[in-house]
């Protein structure tokens, strides 16, 4: 959530940022400023009335002690009137604050100055492309055929048990999932990230903290009886570890990693883009999260990008890094880099990671602060990245490393899988 003082101090920056994110309701900026002014005036009036009531209440006791009963009774009537007026002001203040909050949570984060203009993925900026496309020659099976050939995944069994988009991993397919998760976690832990194993359901306050609620696109699975939500990423529970806490400046940055299954409704997805593992409703992912000093968060973002880049390089996959344009960024992000790996069998790029800086947008919701050496508290910046999401990584490992003898696994993965080949 954007800090309210930003609207008072730099209205034009807010408008320009919202326009870059293609936010349509720009008139809400003036409404927020208007409501904030009402709120501040009501707060002042409420404080004046409260002070008058307190002063008069003390005077009443003194008057009674001095035998000034008539004056005391008159003062009591004034106090009663002021209390009633104060209650009316408090009710108005509560209504204004609620309306202000309801509007503020509808506004996305402002993009960083380096974010390019644009509305569609085609307008994202390619930062760099690394690697070469493997020559599969005559053998060019997509992963959904390879998983059937080697008995790795049963998509139809998933349909039977749950529904479309819930694949069942079997035998070496299940082993590959476990190997990738263990490798990714070990890689992150070696880089100084502390591992967490979080709950896979969260309450509404937690989902609100990272910007998943309000769920504008209907992507969250909601357990209605208990009011819980299935997590779309480990980012949600892990970032909330420090909700409502003050961190010592000397303990920044806080580095956390977690594996979790992820659940997304993927409403509106259809066609070739959803075939096989390209887009599923349940998938595994390892996440990295950092809470950082505001002055250092963009340097940390670049470090996180390099961290993910080296991980993808270790898997022997061709990849490219994109800086997302304003219209393709997430609601909460200020700057996002996407990683895409090239599927030689499908002849298309597949997204496998997003690394983002949210600045203080999430931490303002969660009230995650740090205390500096001067004793003052400020909001930290939050960052996160996929390190990595498994489905499309699995798809590209199978497709790009296929040989007539089987699937040749990357050397870095072999100690975790136990063998060099899937046959």
C-alpha cells in the first residue's frame, strides 16, 4: 500500500507512476487527498474536544469542592454535549478512514524509474540472452510426450483424482521433483539464506500483507469454512514472518528461502499455453525473500538476479532476462526481472522466475520496520524471487536434454538425483 504522505508530497509522481502501470482510475488520487484532508481535520477537532472534556472534568471537581454547585452542573452539561459531539466526530473519522483505506488498497505500487512504458508482454525489455539453442535434430518430442514415454507424469490420473492442471508425478518423475527441490534449497542455503518450511494455507491478514488480497483477478483458492487461502507462492507466508515487527538495522538484510507447493486458479488460461506443465493449478517452487535497508534494496535486487542466473546456468539451459514494462508488472512490484528459458521442442520461451523489488509497498501493509542508529523506525524494503519454479524447468530439462538414449541430466543435479540419465 502506498504511504499516504506520498500523495500530499508528490501528487504528480503518483499520477505518472499509476499511468505507467496503466491504472485507469487516476481520479482516485484526488479522492485520496480529499479524504486525507477530511481525516486530518476531524482528528484535530476530535483532539480539541477531548482536551476540552478533560479540562472541564477537572474543573467540575474543583467547583464542587468550592461549593459552586450551580456552575458545576452547567459545566457538566457542557461536558455531556462535548462528549456527544466527540462521539459524532469519532464516527465520522472512522467512516472516512475506512473509505480512505478501501481506496488505497486498490492502487498498485508505483514503478521504478527504469521500468519501460508498455502494456503487453511484447513490450518488455530484453536485458540479455545467454546460451545457444540445442540441436535436437530429428528427435524433438515435447515434454508431455516425453513424460509419457518414460512414465514420469500422469496427467489423466491427475484429472481423475482432482481435475485438469493437477499432474501426478510417478517414479523417476517424482524423484526428479525431489532432486530439484533439494538442489535449489541447498544452493540458496549456501548463499546465506535461512530455510523455512511454512504453512501452505494462510489467513486473510497474511494474504493482504503481500498484496494477494483483495484478490482482483480471482486467482486464490479460498477455504471458505475457515477463511484460509491456499498459498500461490511461499513469498506470502515467508514475508509475513516479520509482520508487525521492528528489526535492528544491524540485522539487515534478512535472507529467507522456502520450498512450498503453490496453488493458483489461473482463471482465463486456455489453448496451447496450458498444455502439459506449461500452466498448472498446483506446482512446486523454491522461493527466496529478502528484507532490506531502503538504501541498499536495488543493489540487493541485482545480486538476487545474478543468484538466479547462475542457478539457471548450472542447469545448462538457454535463457533470457526481461525487465518488465509497466503494464506487465504485478500489482505490488516496483521493478521486476523475469527469467525465461527456451524450449527447443516447443520453440518458445517459458517463464521460470520473477525477481522483484516491492520497496515499502508490502511492508507498509505488514508494518515491518527497522530501527536505525538514530533510534528512528522506518519501513524496510521487501524483495523476492523464484529460485526456481519447477514445472517449466522440468519441461525444458526434459525437452532440451533429450537424447536417443534418454534424458541426460545436468551435472549439478546428478548428485541429488543419483544417476546421470532418465531412461
